C-alpha cells in the first residue's frame, strides 16, 4: 500500500510543538502575530493543524523526528 505523503505533511499543533521542542502556546502566539505563512496552518474544529513546511520555514528543521513516520 502506498503512503499518502500529503497526510504526513500535516501535523497537529501538539505534534509540531513536540517535534520542534516548543510550547503549544508559543506556536499559537507565532500564528497570531503572523510569523507563519497564512497557508501553513488552519483550525479544523477545535484542532489547529500546521504543515511541516511552515514549521521548517519559521523554526528550521525539527529537533525530534516523529517515530511514526519511519
């Protein structure tokens, strides 16, 4: 079965915070003060989703890779 790569591009804000060793509140503040590209995040219900590329653009490479991706 082929992996759906686009699904691996999108993270919850909690997953992203863990991978980049940042606090969730830090990421929320950066989104509010417009440091993230507008197309790099969005709310889905009560969940905030963010792309890996947006996180990398703002913070550089992740500090910790998500073990589920390997």
